[in-house]
C-alpha cells in the first residue's frame, strides 16, 4: 500500500495533513511493515471538520 492509499483509506488526502502528521504516518506505515500492530494511529485521532 502506498502512502497516499493509506491516507485515503482514512478518508483524508495528503494535502490535508500537516508535515508533522505526514512524518507520523510514515513512521506508522514502517511499523506496520515491520509486523507491528498500530491501534490508534495519527489519522485515527485527527479531528474531522466539514470539508467545503
């Protein structure tokens, strides 16, 4: 799964994330690729605001 696919699986687009969130998402993906289980990742906790 690519970074964009992972982000979109949570309903977000790359341009909607901050640089800090992108770094955290990359670390999260590396952890998953290493076989770890991520229960509450950065995108899980990102507040949802109405998209205009």
